[in-house]
């Protein structure tokens, strides 16, 4: 999986998103501030298509309306606005059309400046994009690749909002827990990942290990121009990848692992290779 999967393109000319504090919105009237924000908002270099081709199958999605805009259009967001959600969904669907045995997880986990009418608009966009590819809510343990192939399903949507209850193809957010370490320290991150794996539910949910470091305000202040990739990611990715290589999949093991800048190391292929351990057990 990729963290803030859509952030490969954010619009530094757009107003700052409603996910940011008022003080940041005021500062961001200065174009230089928005340029710096972009360095800290972008967590991926690859487009959805490139991520899919590289083996990413879980997408971490944050969505917002544009306050003041006419209509109910929704956009991906991480500090600054990204592309329209509709454009991202179409790009993913094109990939699935060409690869009918591939399955993706779309985790809509943060919403900003959206009332129920925005949600219904977005949910109808999701339904229009994927139609019969959408897998309705089922006991997690039943959802094997064979199950998906037999039913010709390719998409699981996790929707962290009470409206999921009105649509059979929206899985509740609690079926996709993704505990967050919220640290800049790689040793604390790895300890957190170990602890949360040990606490994960044995049955009934998926589980995301967020192998990501999160900058604090002082981190950004000290390294304004360098940005997230040069300050936190480059230096620590090798240690994070070593942790991934040491994992085992299956009950109480890793399930979905997300990272920033997934192309900088052999992240996706390393995670995918863990499945071979399950084959050895069989």
C-alpha cells in the first residue's frame, strides 16, 4: 500500500485545504509558503497508474470539497488540493479493465468540508466508476482471491463515515484499522509496528501497518526547503525495509503495509514476496 496515495500531484496554485489550521491558511496566501507546503505534502512520486503497475494494491485516500465551489465535486487532499476523485477512480478502473484478476483496496479515511449531499455524490461516483467490480460487505475470512475471481469483483471500498450503512458495497472503516505511530524516530516507529501487530484482531478485519514517519512542526521548521523525502524518508527507508523483510504474513502477522515514496526501494516487491512464506506453509 501507499500512504497518501494521491499526493503525487498537488496544486500549489489552489487555496490551502480545509484540513489545515487557520494560521497555515493565512500564511499560505504567500506563494512561497505553498511551494514549501508542497515539499511536505507530497508523499508519493508515482501516479495511480504507475503505482498499480508497480504492485501497489491498497490506496490511502483523503477527500474534500472545495469550499465556495458550485456543485458537489470532490478532490483528493493533503494540505493542498489534488486531482478530482472522479479522475483518479477512472484511472484505476482502466487498469482493472486490462487486468481482470487484480484486486484493489480503496480506503476513504478522511473527509473535509463535506456534508451528506457531498458524500452521496462521491458514493455515486464510486458506483459509476466500478459498477459490478465492487465487492459487497462480507465476512473478511471469505474474501479470498478465488472468491473475488468467481464473482468478478475487483474493488473493496472502505468508507469511514456513518453513511456506509446505506450502501452494501461500502465496508465500514473499522474493518480496516490503520494504527498511526505519529513519530519522527524510526526506532519508535518499528517498536510501534511490532506492538500493534501483536494487538491486532485475530479474525474479522484487515490490518494496515503504516511504516511511515510523520514530521512535527519543528521538523518542518528546521528543514523547510529539504521537504519530507530528503529529511525523513531517504535516510530511514532502508531500516523500514529491513523490518518488512523480517515479517511473516497470515493470522497475527502483517496484512497490508504502507509506505511513503514506494518507488525509492523495492518496497512493493518485498511486501509481495512475503506471500511466498504462506505458500511454503501450505
